[in-house]
C-alpha cells in the first residue's frame, strides 16, 4: 500500500498506469484485434484511440486534482477511470479466456489496474467523494460506456 496519499495525489498514478498498459499492448494488440475482433481494426485506430486515452488520463487527473468534488469525481469514475481501468481489465481477461489466447494488455490490467482501482476507489470513498450508491451508478454507466467504446473502436460494430 502507498502510505499517506490523498485521493487528489493518488489520481496522478492513473497516468503512468495508463502509459504502462499502452506499452504492453502497443506491439501486439492490433494483430490480436484483427484476428479476434475485427479485421478492420488498424494500427492507426490503435494510435488514435490510445493517444487520446493518454491525453485524457492527464487531463482527467488535472481536473480531479484541481476540483476534487463529488460531481467531478462521479464523472471521472463513470466516463474515464472505471471504463479505462476496471472494465478494461474485465475486457482483457474475458477476451483472453474466450479466445484461449493472450490478449495484449492483460498483464498490466490485472497487476497494475486492479490494485490502482482498489486504491483510488478506497481513497475517494474515505474522503467522502464517492459514496457506495454513487459508485454503483458509476459502475453501471462505466460498463455501458466501455462496452460501447470497445464495440465502436475495436470490433467496429457500432
């Protein structure tokens, strides 16, 4: 456990975690996606989506750091953090199991993202920024949002 971090400080861990995840995915995810999701998925698609993701992680951390209040944290969890971290982990593990092949990104998703999600969620709750009810709602929204995003960007379905 990382001692004495506040939520506003811990949220900055999201940026390097996201970058580390991209480094794991970068060399092989496009090939995996073309084989198992959509032959239309290109390296350009990957670069555009993940460059935007790195930028969004930095912008989101900056906004949360400057405005650590309940509405901002709700939006952060619903549309940025939970889709990127928790639901991306579920995607990678599920995709690896369903395809019986390593889905690039699964290692950092499990080893980095899950503990990060637990830490940041715990701090947000302890600091009164995210109640249990709000967390549940953000997870429902995040699950729907992540499903749409992966369907649109990776599977090219929507």
